[in-house]
């Protein structure tokens, strides 16, 4: 019998593993974020990941 993985993350841009991060943000901010991702036809994960990667590259931190 095959066991299902508890890691339901899909590979993104060649990545095979993602860690989970949980944050609490104000309700209005979350609502605005949901509207933004719907308008851009993307996901919250992609928006947040892209923003984090941009900030890291600005600081010159190697990933």
C-alpha cells in the first residue's frame, strides 16, 4: 500500500522542496492580497516568494 506524502507542495521553477511559513497579517491586508493575486491570476505563494527573493537579492545575500 502506497503512503501519501504530507508535503503537498508542488515544484516551482525547478524546485523540489518548499518549507511552510505561517504568518499573521491584518485582515484588510489579506483581503487586498487576495484581490491582487486574483487580478494577476497568480497565487499568494508566488507573490510572496517573488517579493522575498527581490529583497534578498537587493541585500546581496546568497541563496
